[in-house]
């Protein structure tokens, strides 16, 4: 359910229409990566979403290849915390690529101890 919710937000907020943004292989040309690499924003949970969004914005083709994933069963992920952090990462990306990017710059200028991610 968490994965489907994340997919819904990715589709709604950024318009990315992939089967799975977090798993599966994505293939692009070297030229495309070189062009967008330095433009990637800083997001802990959404690096891959940022990369896919920049590729889309720059009209590069992306080939999605399904992969089979087997969870080893010893994950220590806090689902509630991770869900909140992933949502905040998406919000950050949406703001970075909007006229409201100044909000991200203002947030980044705050002292670390009062930022949201320290309270999660």
C-alpha cells in the first residue's frame, strides 16, 4: 500500500508515468546522464525520481525494464518515518522545479537543529 501511495504522489506531483520508479532498471544514453547529472537536487529518498523527472523535462528517452526483486526479509526500515521522509522529498522536488524554489533555499538556510527531518 505504501508503494502504491508513493506511486500516486509521483504521478500526481511530477507527472512521471512509470510502472515502478523505485525498482526496475531504467536505461538511458550516456549523453543524457551527462546533461542532467549536475542539475540533480539533493533529496535523500528521491534521487531516482529527480533523475527521471530531469530526463523527462529534457525530452530524453527512458527505457524501463522490469526486474524481479526478492526482499531478503531483514529490512530495518521504519515504514512510518520512511513514508513521511519520502513525501517530504517529493514536496522538495516539486518546489525545486517550480516558481517557488525560493522556499527550498530558505529552508536550506535554516539551522539544522530546527529542520523537520531532525524531528522524525
